[in-house]
C-alpha cells in the first residue's frame, strides 16, 4: 500500500476494486503518489446509507454558527478572500497569544505538512517519524527526495521519543510528532515532550501535529503551544477538520516563529483558503459551546465502545482521539473488506500493525452498527467457544 494522506486516497482506489459495483467510496482528490487515477465509479454521498468510519471525521459536522456563516459567504463569493485571510490569521494569533505573522493558513493541515516538508527537507536531508503514524509527512518527504527514518512505537503503542531524539542528526530537517498519534490514538505526555524539546538539535524543525488535540482527556497531556515562545525550532499544526467538523471545507494552520512560517509560506498556493471556509472558521472560533459539546459527544461514544470491547474481551489500544485501534487477531485486510460489503467504511490497513483495525468514532447509532458487524465478522473467543458448544 502506498503511503500518505494520500494513501487514504490511494486506498480508496484499491477499495473501489474490492467493492465492485456494490459500494463506492467518496471520490477523494487524486493522489500525488504514483497510483494511477481511479476508474470512473458510481458516486455515493449523503443519504446513500453508507456508514463512514474510515477517515476520523466528525459525524456531527460544523457548528450551526459556521453553517450560517457559509451561507452568508454568498456575499463575498465574488471577491478574493485576502481580507478574510487576514481576519482569520488575526483570530488565530489572538487564540494562541502570538502575532499574525506567526500564523500560516493551509488547505487543511495536509497542506501545512506539505509546506513543512518543502521548506525544511530536500535531497541530503532526512525526516524522523514514528512508525506507524499519519503518513502525509512521509509521502511529501519522498517528493523532496529526503531520506525517511522511521522509529517504531514503544510496546504500549506510543511515540518512542528517546529513540526519535537519538535518531536526529545534523542532516535531520524535520522530526514529526503526531500528538495524539494517528492511528493509535496514544499521546506523548507533557514530561516526555519537555525532555524531547530539549534534546532535538536546534537545526531540526520539530513539527507537532495536534489534529486531535481537542479530544484528549488524559491529564498527563500538554499541547506543545506551551513551549512555542521558548523553542524556536518548534512548529505546530492544527486543523478545522476534526473537532470543528469541517473536513470537507479544507482549513488548517501552522504556528511557529516568523522565520519558519516565512520559509513555509514560500510554498503556499496563494488564496489557499476559500471565502466560505474562512467565514465558517471565524464563526466556529467565535462559538465557545462547539468544542466542549463535540468533545463530549465523541468521547462518550468512544468510552461506550471501549466498554463494549472490554465486555467482549477484545484487545484495543486506549485512545485519546476520535478513533480506536482494535486487534482482530489476523490480517485486517479481509476484515476491512467484509465491513465494506456491509456498507461500513473502516480505516485502512497500517502495515506495521497489520492485525489491527482502525475505526473512527461515529454517532452512537453508527458506532452501534459497527459493533454489531464486528461481532459477526470477528466473533470473540468466548462467542466462538459457545458457538462450538452449541
Ligand atoms: C494527524 C493528522 N494530521 C493531519 C491530517 C490532515 O487533515 P486535514 O488536511 O483535513 O487538516 C489528518 C487527517 O486525518 C491527521 O490524522
């Protein structure tokens, strides 16, 4: 399987074949990898009865205020969105206690990861990442011809920051820390992060991706924003795709020193954030109730799912995000295909965790449907034993 955010899209191509005419996944943007474009397929979308638990989206969508703002954006649709961009950078700067020049907008945080690779990698450089983690940084690194250094997770599926710091040398342009990590949902603790920030050479950019920050409950976690003013080689990435429910609208951002943000901006597509998403993003930031509400909806359902998994005596990785990894006891690929035949999309295979299924947290009803299907597709040992006895 190809790597990348990208790979989610490439994966969609493979999936189309697996599903035949029965079901077609959304037409993701064509991959930048060497995967050929998908053959034309039947399109599916809202109301098609498909349960989408494959991309860690927020099933409840944007805040009502953001939806209103998108409608209002008709008024500005005819104009280039420069002043909205400015307002968004100002709003984000205020949120994080920095200046607008410390903020860079992206077409999703995917573009932020790409710009970081373009700015800080290249031939003769290397990038250090955990394995497995969100693959976009690696996929874009390949374009820059940088060498890719993967450091296995610890036995409890967490970043091995000691080994990642040790792997950084004078040729390391970027070290990527995904906190919480996709696909495991595990966190880097505050103490681990502090030690790591002190150990990585100043010549290496530390890119901390906090796409799932808002879902974290573990008190040992801390956002790397705490150290932004003290660690000049630190760059943070955040997104409006997860807790804000706007994955389809495409908005993310980076915060870092003016110098690093300037270096990344060299690679930006001008006006990469459209007027509608900027209006919606500004309205989301001004809606204080949205984040706590979405966090509670997600986390209540995640806790419920995990308690059911425990009841079934299944092995899963305790998660702080909006997805959970479940051990299916064998190759996950046929399991994924069986879910698809039932019109439930689940996460792709992560080769280094080939027996594990990643499921995104949906609504309670969607998550119940997932669990019922899981119980049929991968019966628990207890169930298999009782079935045999009968
Ligand atoms: C850790 C992580 N970072 C970044 C992204 C990219 O998200 P987006 O481009 O929608 O902001 C994702 C998407 O799933 C992700 O899991």
